[in-house]
C-alpha cells in the first residue's frame, strides 16, 4: 500500500473522531438552546398549546354536529363537493355528479 493511501486512511480515521466530537457538541448546543427557549418562553408556549387545543375542540364539535345531523336527517355529504344532500339522491344537487 502506498504512503499516500496510508496517510489518507490515517486522516479519515482522525476525521471520524473529529466529526463525532462536532456532532456531540452541536447536540449539546441544540439541547441547551431548546432549554433556554423553554425557560424564557414557557408562558407563551403554554398559551399556544391551549389555543391549538381550543381550535381542535371546535373542529371536533363541528364534525360531531355534522355527523349527528347527517345521521338523523337522512342527509349525506357529496363525495365530490362536500355539500349536504338528501341521503337517497343519486346525483348531487350542487355539482351534479353521481353519488
């Protein structure tokens, strides 16, 4: 094996160790930065979580209401346009597509 190849292998071996150190250090920086953000912005983050939960709650209530109305009124939603139509309709009254 030539000296150049040996030297290259040697450099690669040490480069791997350097890369491991760099990755480890960058992970530490990432973790510390995340901790700092959480420490400084915890109240804002809690507000955001509550807002998202309320949005999801509203969406669930709307979906539940739509399901109840669909089951009790013998109505269905068009497969294509999503409008509420009679359950026994062969065609959508809004978009005209066959169900």
